[in-house]
C-alpha cells in the first residue's frame, strides 16, 4: 500500500457573496498516493480553483477534512499554513510568476529564504541541483526576460522542486505555452513523476490530461469522474509533433 | 525568519530597481545633509565668533558713562563727564580682583605724514592700556608713567595706520607724524590683530598717553571710558561688582538711585553672541528638518506605490511559504535600508558641504557628533515610521487574490 500524500474527506467550501451563499465545493472525497500523476479537470465554475487553493493550503475548507502528508489542515493557523506551503508543496503557475530582474538561480532560491533551517551554502547547492533537474544548469545567471516561455516555466518548476515538496501542484502550467513547449513541459513532469514525484495537474485541456495517469473531473462542486487513464508519453507526442 | 535571510530578501528586492531606490533615497539624503550642514555650520560660526571675542580678552571690563537726569531731563550719555581719573585711581587702589585699569579718552582727526594722510582715531590711556586691550608691541616701546605725567607727544601705532602713513614700507619708529597740528613721535608699532567680530579693523589704532589727549587736544578733565582687566576670566564677575561698589561710593549713588555709569564685560558680549548664534543654529536645523520629513514622506509614497505594483510578487512569496510577518518585515526592512543608506550618504554629504563652507569662510570645521548620531536615529525612525503603513498593507493581502491579481 502506497503512502497517502493527499486525503480529502467530504470537503465543502462555501463563500458568502453579499447575502447569498455560494457552494463552490459540495462534498468531495479522494486520495492521492505517493508517486501518482493526477490531473484535475473541470470547466470554469466547476470548483477546481477552489479545490486547488485548499490543496495548496492557501485556503481552509468550510467543512470536511484535508490531510497533506498526514497533517490535518483545517484547524491550522495562517502561519502554520505558510510553513506547510513552504515545506510540503511546490506550486507551478500558469504565468510562471518569476521575480523580474532576478536571476534564475535567485528565483529558485526564493522558497528556501523563508526556511531558516537551511544555510546559505545549502540553499545555493539545492537551487543549482533543481535547476539541473529541469535542464537549465547553463542558464542560472539569466534573467526571466532573457529566457523563453518554456524556459521560464522550467525555472518555475525548479523553484517548486527546490524545497523537496511532497507534491507538485500545477495550475494550468501549460496554459501560456504553445503546443510543442506544452509537450516539453509535460514530458518534464512525466520525468519527475517517474523519479517518484507526486504531481497534481489542474487543467481544462483533455489532451494535456492524457499525459497523466489518473483524471479527476469536477462539475458544479462535485466529482463526476475519478478514473485511472493510460498515460501517453509526452516524449512520443513531441516526436510525432515534429513530423 | 532569520535576519540574514530577511536582509537578503529586502536588499535583492531593492537592487531590482536601483534607479528608483536611489531616487527614493534622494529625499533623505538632502534632508539629512542639510540638517548636518546647518548644525555644523551654525556651531562653527558661533565658535569662530567666540574665538574672536576671547582674543580680545574675556577678562576685559568696560565702564561707560551712564545717562544722567537733571530735573527729569535725560541727558543721554555722550556729553556726560561723570567718569574721571579719580575713579580710575579709586579702582586701582581698592579693587582686589582687578589687575590693570586705564582711563580711555578718544579723539578723532586727520593723521599726516608729509604727503600721506589717514583719518585716525586717537585713543588716550595709561601705560596699562596696551595690555588691557590685548595688544602686543612688535617693535619699539610702550610709553611710561613719566610720559603720562608730562603729557608727552609720543604715540604707538597699529599696522593699518603705519601702512597708510608710510606706504613705502620705511620703518615708522622714531618718525614724527602730525595729528591736527600737534606732532607725535612714534615710539612703538603694534602687532597685527586683524578684525573683530563686527568687522572693525583693530589695527587702525593710535595710542597715546591720555593726558596728552585731555590737555593738548580736547582740553577736558574727565575721561570717556574706563577699561580694566580682571585677574582672570572667572573673576570678571566679582571684579565687575567690585568696580560698581567703588563707583557707587565715589559717585555717592545711594541704593535705588539710577547709576550714572554702566559696567560691561566681554564675557557678557560672548554670552549674548553665543545665544544669538545658538538660536540661529536651532532655527536653521528646524528648517532643514522639514526637508527630512519631506524625504520620509517620499519614502512612504514610493513604498506605497511599490506595494500595489508588487501585489503579484507578494502573492507568490506567500504561496511559497512567506508568512504575513515575513512580508511585513521585508517591506519594513526595505524602507529602513533605504533611509539608513540615504542617511549615511546624507551625513557624508553634509559634512563635506560644511567642510567646504567652513574652509571658504575661514571658520573652524566642527563635526557635531550629537547631530550625526541623532540624524542616524532619525533615519532609522523615518524608515520604520514611513515604512510601516505600506508594509502593513502588503502583509494584509490575501494570497489567493494577490496571486490572481492582474
């Protein structure tokens, strides 16, 4: 039995907009085990952003419980959530969110600056290692504006990897990229997954979801589908695309 | 979060925008440098004034003629004949705290040496006048008590008089010059003393026995002023009271009655001048500190704009694990770094400015350590005070909204 990285039990999230209550999540349950590559799909309004915020410890559920790496999240304070984000989660965003006029290396170092248990030397070494993991070891001194979109997203992935998180949370991480670069990025995710990283990939594109091993589909705050899929190789797709 | 990381985060954020960081600092630089320059120049001007006054002798006591009333009519002081040689003698014999005393009788007129002439003012005194006035004889001799008794027609001249009457540079000693129609033999030349704080040339002087002025020039028996030296600076106050008591007795002035003389000390002048310059220093520093406040508001303004501009960055930092406190401290740290570096540059610039100005004005250069210290504290306080509100605003952002902010 694989270890549970994420366990979600009867998760509800209700927002109050004016006098009206909006139920974004209406009782969702699933588990993600270590080493899984899961895509979370859904149209806008399906609740996938809300789910991602809760999974990313940016938000707390109204009811139900969320465990990450065995830690129950719903009763944590804001500061404890920050520490959880820092130690257990690696975010990859659609728009990369790199700091401008800051070298790739310093961008990747950033999460470790908020972890006082890591020394300056260790920080540098870890950042170099994760840049090498995404194949950018020779671009470390480059600023974001000197990098292509795909390279910028790789820096962002390296940043997500640097604190050695239990899960990578990607939010439409290929949304700003052309098809070819999207495949490259998916190939990188697959490679990281094959090395043992757990990945949750939020997307609304079915062809991107095809590169994952399991799809959870949301609609109107419920899961309507949760099934394993045969993972297509992004490497293969890239080869075929080139033809 | 550890301080080193905090400092690293803040300094990296500032270095991303060097031009803006510099412009933000500029306000503080100007504010601090003007405060430092003003205080420093104020202090050096008051030191230069008090140096000049001290060079005239802070133990100098001057007794002037006071106003006199007769039947309700105030006669002012210029025509009074209340001070006499008898008073001088009384002071000499009775005052314990006075080391030297001389009458002073002034007269003005044209000095002539052959084709050269110069408007001169004659000062008549006894042989002690030169030492009381802190003059030194460069060449020749002082006149003697004998000369005073004989109303001798001898004089001691200052450098300005010598230069104007003997423009060819010949030695004036032993030469004869005329004042009105009276010939005076030059027996001494004074060392140069320069100008006093009022810009008066102290070398434009001709000193003769007072009896000569009284009998041969003005035909009077009273004196215009009495000058005395206290034993020391510290005794100037006691000497003043002593002289007042002696003159009360010799002028038969009862207590409660208005004095017909007034006693001034150089010490009083010094105090008056230093209180004026002290006030000026405070005033200038106050005006300069307004620019410091403006500089602080500049920092606040930029930091405030920065927060809005960097909402996405703040969201990202929060998403990768920055606590609200970390964001608060980062922004606070940025504004403190800005104001402290600005302050340091401002202090250097201020010192440089006041050094340049004091060199130009030939004033002594003073580094006011308290002004530097206070400026530095003010900088840190400015950073915290004006950085607090923007930092608070940044820290209170919601990470979800901040991340999605466009």
